[in-house]
């Protein structure tokens, strides 16, 4: 799985592919956060670390929410997302 590149990829599609990858490879629930952090790449990891300072959330849903809020195109968000 390649790192996430917001200039070349849509977050929603990347998230769907990552979810499929983790499911296909039978990654245990307790390892999904670590897999997510290692797959997103240094640029995306750095941004998430900055946004969640002083430490990264340990819960995958929290990380996915931060990532989605950061990279999902504004036009695809609903009023309830804000």
C-alpha cells in the first residue's frame, strides 16, 4: 500500500482501499492503528501528529476522523460534518 498523497489521491478512496487491505490481510483490530500510521507516509503522519498534539490518539476511529476532517474534499462534507 502506497503512502497517502493528498495532491494525487482522494482521502475517501484511499481510506476505502486501506480498509480493504487491512481486511484482506486479516490485520487484528489491535494492530490497525499501527498499520494505518505506517502506511500513510511521513508527510501525512507529520500532519496528523501536529493536529493531534501533544500525542496521537490511540483509537483508530479517532485517527480516521482526524484524517477525514483534514483530507476529505470540502464539497463532499455535509452540514452535520462541521
